[in-house]
C-alpha cells in the first residue's frame, strides 16, 4: 500500500491525515505514506516520527485568477513529479490550498482520490476539487447537499488520532495535579483563536469565583498569555493548570467535565469521540464563518451550547459555565448526545473507503474528463 496525503494550512487539516495514516499502517505494516504539504507549513515536524515522508510544494494563493494560475503551475509540476516517482495507490486530499495540485494530478493520472471535509461548510479547495475526486468523505450530514448533485459524498466522520481515547477521570486529574472531586473546565482556543478566548476567561474569573460553584480548570493558552492567565487564576482563587502547549491531550480531555472551545472541525471530532459536553465559541474570522455552522450542528444534536464572540460578555460566559458545571444531570445528557454525535471509528471507515476505491480501479478507471461529463449528465437528469 502506498498512500499520498495532500494538504496543509492548519493542524485541523493535518491531524485527520495522521489518524488515517495510523489506521493504514495498522492494516498494512509495510505501507509507505507520503505527505505533500505547502512550503509555508510549520506544523509537520511530527510527521517523521510518524514514519511519513514529507515533501513541500509551492503554495497556492487565493486572489485574482492570474495570481492563482501563476501559483498553481509550479505546484502542479512539483506534485506531478512527486506522485509519478512515489506511485501511490490513492491520494487523499486533507483540505486547504496544499491539496489542490496533488488531487488534480491524481485525476489526470487515473489514481483514485478521496477528499476529507472536516467542516459543515466545505472549504474552497474541496468545493473546487469535488468535481475531480472520486469521493468526498465528510464529518457532517449537513455537508452533503453543499457539494451539489452528482457528487459522491459519504458521511464517515472525521478521523481522530489513535491516542485520543477515553481514560479514567480520576487518573487524569491526579496526573495533572488536580482534585478529582472538583468539576473541571477545559479551555482551548486553537492556534488562531486562543487570545480572545483567554481574555474572556480572565474577565469571567472574578464572577466565577463568587458564583458559588466550586471548580478548577485546565487551560491551553498558547505561549503569549500563559503567565497572565496563571496570575489571574491564582488571584481569584480558582485552581488551574495553564499550559502554553500540552502534548498529552488525552489527559486534559479525560480530566474535564466541560470544554470551552473554538469550533474547528477536528476539535469537535475529538470532543464528540470522547463524549465531552462543550460551550463552543466559534472563531468569527474563519472562512465562510464555518466554525459557526460546525457549532450549530453540534448544538442541534444537544451536545453543546453556542455563544458567539461578538455578543459574548464576561458575565454571560461566567453564568453559562457556572450553570453547566453545577448541573450534573444536564451535563450527563449532553455527554450522551455528544457520544451519539461522535464517530470514533472514522479512520477505519475512511480506510475502508480507500480500499474499496482501489479495488474499483482495476481495469475500470476512466479519464477524469469522462467522469466529469458523466457526472454532469447524471446531475441534469436529477
């Protein structure tokens, strides 16, 4: 088995690819994996430890048509060479501008390709590539009609890394130096949206401290705000462990009773795979406001509460945190609904789809233009 993963921009695109790579390696110990990432990515340092070969290709920028075409050409040439030398059985587009050239190359070479879509609102790259790829595997039922008629879209869930597993709450709390008897809030803002969430949390602390609800926190802050947050938690007497970065995320997930989080597709996949109730504050500057739509999808399933940053005050945030942490029955119901929404086996499901597509290819592949015309005829007939 040779599999090419293509994409980049954020860990939200990379981590599902790593999860899928783990599953492929589990099934095929001798499998070779090649990641084609962008030349701007810095989040790929861990790929070598995962046994994944990594090659950077030029970035594709969004802007004027001329600028996009100019950026695509060198990326396409580099991707065509890499794919030609590697000879993959399939190409998986992880989303982001780094996936465009490799998936187009796969289409031209007659190599099966799958797109992974983490968000309710598909990204620009996946909307473009859906007409060339064999299949789109998405996390959300709500995404299916957004790809248009005639597309092959499967609801598979979003692959999560194998180490994201349920662990004993008391064990995790003790490992972090927390009190297993206290309700625990996990705060995580993601790479782009941590600072506003940190500021809101600091403003809410004096209100939480006088709310009557005893609590503690695990706060993933990023480097910039870590010291200020530690001082704030200490000032208001709220026990907390503040980490600029935490490699062992299952410890934080296992210890918490409620998460205060952004609404990236991969973060939601991990939260729901573990059944963690959440207060979701969508990052308001995300492309196409996709985090709001992600959060709304989770909330509609009864697993989360959505608070929009633009109208969110410290008092309102503190009220909802205290209310939920003080209501064990409601948290229990949210936990059940979160587990129902999650797909912890998504990596295995996507791996099944890849193997099925590879099997279909044997002597039955058509050039991408023929497939495109056939899909358009099907769409018109519908």
